[in-house]
C-alpha cells in the first residue's frame, strides 16, 4: 500500500492522504480582500485530491503584508471577502482547508514579484513603514525598519490572536503560524536580524520567545478541534545565523506546548544565503529534527516525483509531503501519482470519466453529502 496515499492524524484532524498543498502567495488581493482570482485558483486546488489545502499567507495586519496585493485577515471586511470564496469552494469540495497567518516584518512593503519585488518606501504609493526586531534592513539599500517596541510586540501577538479567531469563525480546520522565510517571527529567531538587548533578543531562549508566545496565544484562543501548526525555516543558510540545532530546540519547545505539526522549510532571511538547491534539498532538515519531537513533521521543497515522495515517507524521513510550485504547474499531480503508486484519490464525479484507459480504478468519487 502506498504510504503517500495512506491516512494520517494531525492533531484532531484525520487526513485521507499525506499530500499537503503548501501556502502560495498570489499577490492578487485588494486591500487584503480575496478576489475572484482566489476562487478560481483555490477552487482547482480543492479538487486536486490532496489531503489538505493550506491557503496562502494572510497578513494579521495591513502593515504585515509582503506586498499591497497580499491576502489579509485583519478585520471583518477581509474576513467577509474570504468567506465568499470559501463558500463557493466548499459547495463542490470536501478537502480540509487551513490558512497561514503571517506578518512580513522587514520584508513588507514591496512590489509584487512580477514587478520586480523591490522595496517600496513609506512615502511612495502602495508603501508603508515596516517593523522588525531591530533597525536592520533586509537589503543594505532597503527601507530601514523601525525596531519594535514592547507595545508593538504585545500588539502583534494580539493581531495573531484576532486573525486566528476570524479563521476559526470561517471554519478553517487548520491554522499555520508562519515563522519562516525571513518574515517577522523568523526575524526574531535569527541572530542575524535580531540584535535586541531585552527579553526578546540575545539568548536563544529570548529569540524564541515571540514565536512561542504567538503559538501559545493562538492555540489558547481557538477551539481544541482546530489544528495549530508552525512553519519554520530550519536554517538561514548563512554562517552564524539560525540553524538546525536551534530549530530543533524550538521544535522541542513547541512540542511541549502541544503544537500539532512542524512544517520544515528553509532560508529567506538574508540575501547572503547560499542554498544547495537540488531535488528534496530540505528533506534532511526535516529528517534531522523529526527524532526529537512527537508531532508530525512535514517535508517540503523540490519534491516533485511520486516515487521520490513515497520513498521519503517510507524511509520515515518525514510524516507528510507538502508541494507548492509543482502542484501549481500540475494541479492533478495527485491523480497521476495515485496511478504510479497504486493508490486511491478522490475526484469530483464530473471528472471521473477523465481517467485514462488502462489506468482506471485510482479515482473514487468525492463524497459531498456533508456539504448539503
């Protein structure tokens, strides 16, 4: 039996298979509000056959957006816009859905990637003042962030709480706290970006404090049947920066707080990063942390082939596989993987007849009875 297409319990949620669609920013919201693009984009991913769909990073405040086109969940207006998209998707899909909550920190206020991604100064249209642990810009010639005050930090924790409550009200089964890719929580974790002298800087214990505080506050404010996990960058790929050893310590502390899963990525904090990009290059990071914790570990990063994903799970290097760009390129990747791995995957009744001759028997009808 295929491991990839076997069920897994992630906290209180049982997934039908171990393929997870990772969050992927679309930079297509208006004032944080989901648009028709999100319905189209998420709708096709909801029919993919994956075990879980995690929506893109949703900013917990307007200033926490990477770009002016980022999705948000900071007020009733952004929540209502997203509710319309979710209602349309849930009518035709039973896939569990999660949302990633994020604050971009010093990497906020930039152009959309296809417009170059350059920083936008606070004085320019679509720009605003960014905030970070310390007054250190991401790029040497970039916008200098304000160093967060104690009041700012308290407000940020509360912004995560309020966004998490909205996510719970919207019916998300999973909330993922974003502490990766050089955004605010990661900035507090790494000594490269955090040069504070208070209880949020200096020692590893202090640098972990905000991430642990945010997780604890989010976990406490939502019902127990909602999964709360964390995504980390396990290494900055820069000497003297955040690394696997420190990530393991953080993971152990999160495990003690009953974190439901750890989603292990890497990089994004510094332009000096040197990433050894190759197939599955981040899997060793997940594998290194996994023995020290009891919660499921999700591996991600250039895992593109069915047998590659299957072997990672069979070798117990991770408990689940996340895909991002690969499933954007091929939203029916799971269907084709089911054929290669002799697994079963759900599909809409409208699409069942698409199964090629000679490969039938791997698609089963999606049960929508609970949606009506």
